[in-house]
C-alpha cells in the first residue's frame, strides 16, 4: 500500500516537472550569446551597407576611368583633309601611338581607273607596341586585329568622317580572359576616341 502511494506520487511529480519544463528551449553551450543577435544583425547590416558603398564607389571609378562607345565610332566635320591629317598624326603622337602605315584607298582606286568612289578614304594603322605584350600574352590570335585602324572618308554631305572599330571589340575573341589586356583595350577606346574628337572639334 505504501509502495503504491510512493509510486503514484513519483508519477505525479514527474508529470508536473515535465509540464513545467516543456517551455524551456534548448540552450547550446557555445560562445554564441542569443541575446547578442540584435546587435549582430546591426553589425552585419552595417558591413553590408559598407560593402555596397564600396562596390558603388568602384563602379563609379571604373566609369570615370573607362567609357562605353559604339562598336563603330565615327564623327564628321567640315575640315580639309590635309589639315585633318596633320591634326590626327599630331594627336596620335601626343598619346604615344605609332603610325605603322597609312593606306591610301581612294588613291589606289583611282589608279585602277575607278572615279565613282569615296573621296579621302584612308586607313591609319596605329599601335603602341609596349601594350601589345599584355594584349597578346595569353591570346596570341588577337594579333590578327593589330594594328588598330583609324579611317577617314568624305561622306555624301561633303564632310570628312573619322572613325574606328572600337578596340575593345577584341574581347569577343579573347579565349583566355585577361584583366590586364581588357584594361589596355578599354584604355585604347578612351584615348583613341579623344584623338578622333580632337580633330573634329568645332
């Protein structure tokens, strides 16, 4: 009888203890303090904002350093070809570009007896050999796009057009992506645009 009462009391006590402890959550014995979660979220949020700001700043720097131009960049102006030729050569030299050769397309056509052709069509083949190392080091086939070509011709309105295919187009055929080469090609975009624009400033 005494044992039955003792057993009943033990069962009752265990049940009460189980119910009262059922709302206690498991607390891991780690260095993590759950009460610091709110502070931690603030720190993470702060770091996230900082990273976002740094990314935006880097993008702004890249935008300032490089420019986006069409695949074929052209300007036209009312300028005599001889004057444009002198200005173009001078502007290229100022930026350390070497003119390898000038191909006089119109002259060649006339020598063949073709008179119904564009006036003042010429191709200036230019390069900066010191940069060629970085462009071709990992992508030797890009030598097929060298030297860079700047061209001229007189359009139907009688204006002289000066243009180029964007140098960074070479990135399309870059089998081995190379950040240094990309930077060089983007620099060409910017500098050669400046050269062309300087000739046609009005």
